[in-house]
């Protein structure tokens, strides 16, 4: 995030620790990743075959994780520009790509997830797990629900999707927390505007309409209790950010 400052610390552990505590998005990013991998570990014991990471960014899941997770066929699906950056960076670092990892470029606003997966080695009959972390914010409601509908079309019943989202209050300046307001303003100034939120109490019905059953819908206070309670380093769950786990009916 700040290579000059990190270089001054000249110790990998210290600079990582500094970065984790000074980057405003840390609690949001680590809690959604932790929740997803906790659930993934739970469901993998019931015969999971494929893990599709939508909007993977620089997630390093395929390079870590326990042996049981390394048996999964993994698809990283991301915007062509982000994915090209990541693949170049991996090559620069000389990281060996695991054989079960597949990269697929896609723009959610232009391409069909269903078509690109059907044209890949993804198997529509195999039980699958989708994560979609840090992405719904950037898309329209229609694109979000269309993409989820694509998932219900190509994943068998019992397949999971986990995604995070802002509630609609995040976009109302009088209701939003200061941290969320600042982040929305900052990303807008970077030409990466956040635009979409959902009403947590209505999400269950909206998902049911497209063939998904909402199993868990964590609120900021649920996330705080589960992952941040008792910490003394000032990290705490993001206001307005929720994490949902839904299963294909
Ligand atoms: C904030 S990053 C999240 C990365 C990672 N999943 C995480 O949890 O930290 C947002 C991701 O969404 C992807 N994204 C945003 N808009 C997209 C679009 N229209 N099509 C495909 N990917 C998109 C970006 O390429 C990026 O990887």
C-alpha cells in the first residue's frame, strides 16, 4: 500500500503488521475471507468438487489452504485488467501455479458467467462453491441478481455462494458511518464508484425468487462478535457491511 514506508521497516513481518493496521479496509477484507474459508472448510467434507472465486483480486487462496482444499478444482474469474495484473505479478514473483487453478477473464457487466463457465472445464453436474467478495458494491442490482441467476442455472442443488454487501443506509449520508462515507467518497474519486446496497431484511425473499436459499446473513454486529470481540488493536467490523451465505435450491 505504501512501499516507501514498508521499506523503512525493513522487516517483512513488521511491514505486514503495519500495513494490516493502517489500511482502512483490513477488517472488511479479512473478516469476509475468514468467514468464506470457514464455511468452505465445513462444506468440503460433504463432497465438494469446485471452487469458483468471482472477482478474485489478489486473493492467494490457491497457493495456501490445507490439503483437503488443494483437491478442489479452482476457477479464478475476474475483470480482464485485474487478472492480467495478477498473472504478471505472479510471474514476476516466480510463484508456481497449482495445476488445479484455472484463470478466466470476464466483465460482469458485459459477459455471461454461465457461458464462460460452460466453455471452460467447469462441470455443471459437480457440487460447487462460489465466493463473490468485495464485488457486489461496484455493480448494479440487475447485474448482481443476473449473475446469481447464472449460478443457479449452472450449479447443482446444494452448491453455495458467499458474498458481502453494504446495506442501503451506507449510501445515505445522514445515516452512513464516517468510515463508510469516507471510503465511498475516496473510491468515487479513484473512478471506482460504489453504487449498490441491499436491504438485509428483504434479501431472503429476493434470493428465493432466483432459486437460492439464504442460510446465513451476518450483520456488522454478528461479524463484530464472531471475529473482533476482545481485540485490543482497534480493528473492528465495518459498519453497514454484511456477509451472506446462500445455497442453490
Ligand atoms: C475490492 S476487489 C475484491 C478482491 C477480493 N475478492 C477481496 O475480497 O479482497 C474487487 C474485485 O472486483 C472485480 N470487479 C469489479 N468490477 C468488475 C466487473 N465489472 N467485472 C469483473 N470483475 C469486476 C475487480 O477486478 C476486483 O478483483
